[in-house]
């Protein structure tokens, strides 16, 4: 063995003891082939998805995330659940149950109406002032210049930005409308509901003698 071959031999044997087992390449190839078969069996749309379905999901998500739409959903859900909790409260008498139920209904209607109006107005204002393609003076007043290119590439980002900005704006306004509009409207509706209930009750008493 010459010097060159002896040097190569020593280098190749570093890190391997006399009992080191060299992996069988054929077994590794077989495992890779089996893995590939299972990967090929999975439908491609599981990963990529159909463009139409993706666009539909993005559009639906953008609509539902709008503050006024979100407020309508919350109000509708509350109207379908909370009054029944008051009506079937076992700890109070029948008169208190009905008064509490009508007060809850009035509060939900007033809060939903005012909240939807304020949030919808704020969203419309924000949308007008975040129009990337707009040419009017204030079309881009609320658009950070550093984000415009990103919004053009990802319209869903712009939708989320509009919703978030409109939500924060409406929360500030509703600090005042809660006292100026919500409370008076709730009281007005509660009185109207109770007046109507009392008239119906008196009518039943007259009929029953």
C-alpha cells in the first residue's frame, strides 16, 4: 500500500468502528417508494384547494368580519336566547319574569339597532378612505403608504384592515351613543312593550269576566 492509498483508507475509516453497519440502500428506496404511493393517493385539492372555493371562503370571511354584520349576528343570537332565560327564571314571580323579558328584548333591539348604524357608518367611511384604486382627494387618507403594495397583492388583508379600523372607530363613538341613544331607546321600548302587555292582560280579564 502506497502513501496515497494509505491516507485515503484512514480518512474513510474515521468515525466507524469495526462493527459499524452500513444502511442497506435498497431498504431505504423501498420505504421512500411506499411513502410516495401514500402521498399520491391523497387528493391534490386537499393541499391546494379549488380557486373558486378559496375565493368564496375569503369573500364570506370578509363579509362576516365587518363590524356591522358581526353586530347583527350577535344581536340576532341574543334575541333568540336571552329573553327565554328571563321568562323561565324559576326564582321570580310571573310578573317579574315578563317585565324582565321585555326589558331584555328592548335592550337587545336598541343596542343592535344603534350598534349596527354606528358600525355600518364607520365601515362605510373607512371603505371610502381606503380605496386603493380611488382618485378622489381622501380616497387613500387612511391607507398607510408602506402597506399599499401589500394590500394590492392580498385584498383579504385590506378587508381585515378595514374591519379592524372601523371597529376601533365605532367603539370610540359608542362611548357617547350608549348614553345618548341606547339608554333612552331601551327605556322607550320597554315602556311600549309593557303598555301593550297590560292592555292585552286587561282585555283578557274583560273577556273572562
